[in-house]
């Protein structure tokens, strides 16, 4: 699939009160995102509870996404785990699915040095039948992916990109791909939500975030404006998406995200199972914003 410019939605994963996957709710979310014009979808990333998903549901979630998309845009699946072996088990669980790449943070729980990261991602690249994308998320993995790691992986032909909120590294990697230091088809999926407008002006034009899952109508307007070259209009819409994120942060992000998704008609919980639901006052704040901005 063409990894085109535009926005990539990190999908939420709906679970019932017993922690079971709600396939119908998920399919509606996936289909709506494609209709809004998402350039691609990430299944079971951090917003999609990737490391929390039970083994019994893991393959079915990826399968549901691939079947619903049916080739209309790229589908990436999170395979994050704590070791080469466990991550490869997740990749194997996706066998024969029509997906376009697997996405993994550096191994978490223990931190990983540059050489250990190179060892880890090289092993995934050799094992995976799908293209491998790195996921730079040091707050969760305890290990920052750096340019030293990327240079050590430059010869791995099955490593096709990275998701990162590090703008200087994103710029450097794009320049390295253009100069031949990285493979020409290496893609950066930038995830610094607060600076998506600045990133676009600097030629970083593939953006990935979980907030798009509950702001599809706004994301559509933002990237239609960018396509027309109207960066001012796009920035104004981005401010609204950030405003909702900041409302979420008044309590806990994931339960607040659940409120938003439920208001959109996507039933289920989108938070880890040990979280408390949002307060009624928080849900009211979320609903007020969503109505004011015609999301519901």
C-alpha cells in the first residue's frame, strides 16, 4: 500500500465489562475512519490498548480491522512486547492477514541500549513477513530510539519506518532517506500532536495520533485544508483537537476517551481494566465540547 501523506488514526479498542472484544463497535469505528479519509490505521497501538489485549482476542482484533478496511487504506498492527521471542509470537499470530506492517516499541520493562535495540529490531525484521515499523515511545518503553539506533538498522531492508514525536529526529531521518543513508522508501509517521501544524510546514506530512479516533470530522477538515495549502485553517482545526485532548487530561485520558467514543456511538470501554470511569462532570465537559464542535 502507498504510505501517503495525511493523517493516520491510532484506533481505540472497545471491550465490554468482562474485557471481551466488541467487534461490531470496532468495525463501525474502522469504517468511519476510512470514510473520513484517514490515510492509514494503527490497530492496537498505545491508544488501542495493545499491551493490555488478551491473547484470546489479539488475532481477531487485527482480523476485524483488515476485513473491514478491505484494502481501502494501509493497516498497521501493534506487536509490542517485552522480548524478541514474545514479539515474534505476536507477529506469527497475524499470519496471512491482509495488513501492511507491524509496529513495535523498544522492548519494555527493562531498558534497552542502542546495541540491544539494534539486536531487537534486526531480529524482528528478519522474522516478520510484514514490513516493520519502529515506535519511539520512551515514556512507556524506558528506552529512547535515537539516530544511532536508526543508523545501525539502515541496512535492514524490512524496516520501513518509524512513529515518533521527536521532530529533530523526524527531520533527520527524512533527510537521510532522501540522501540514501536510509532506504528511499523509509517513512516517518510523526506523532507530536501539538506540533502537527509546524511539522507540515517542515515537510513532515504523515501524522499519527489516537485523538483522530474521536475527532474524525475535525481531522477530515484539517487535512483537507492542508491538501489545499491552507495552513492557517488547518492550524485552527488542530487547536480544537488539542483542546479536546486537554479536556481529557483534566482527569484521566483513557476514561475520558471512552466518554467521547461512547458519545460517537462506539460502545465499550477504551481504558485499561483497572481504571475508574470518568466522573459525570468530566463526561459533561467532553459532551459539551463535542456538541459545540459538531462531532455529535
